[in-house]
C-alpha cells in the first residue's frame, strides 16, 4: 500500500489467503452499496477506498498457510455444489 495520491495502485492481481474474503470482497461491497444508494437517488459520497485500505493494512487476522483441500477434493465439492444450477441454466 502506498500514499493516497500515489499512481502505484492495484498494480498486480493477488489471491493470497484471506485477500479475497477480507479485502476485495468488502471493498466491492462498499462500491456496490454506494451504487445502490445512487440508483435510489440518495445524495451520497463515493467511498473513501484509501481509508478502507489503510485500515485493512493494520488488521492482524490469521489465515491458513496450507491448503484445506486437495485440488481433486475441491473440484468434487464445486461440481456437487454447482452441477444442478449449471444444468438448469444451460438446457
């Protein structure tokens, strides 16, 4: 993370443990909440992502350092979870 007015922002895509669930997802939720309020005609200011990101850098959450499932196990879980939905939409 860098200074608020830095041009160095989002220079690489990362999916490290916890980054999707604790950083990207909440940040997208802030953005979508803002858009929903704008659609509803509410006079709201855009989220201050710098403040969100700075607060995130100070968190001390713990995340697993080893995979929970093997790739095969994860594939089977995903197949079982989404197979019916895919079959329904792609008839």
